C-alpha cells in the first residue's frame, strides 16, 4: 500500500511537471497493484 501511495504522490507532485502521460501511467500502475496483490494473496495453497 505504501508503494501505491508513493507512486501517486511522486506522479502528481514531481513527474507531472515533466510529463503528464508518464504521471498518468504511474497512477494506473498504482491502481492495478492492490487488486493483483489481493488475487495473489487469496490463491489456494498447494
């Protein structure tokens, strides 16, 4: 979760000044990380 918050803060306060598409991409990656983590965490054990 800290990684996601860090990506969003970095994207919208630093990267946005240089490249808006890169900031949007970083935010999209930050939005995708939690659902993937939940899927991986809830996999049945083998």
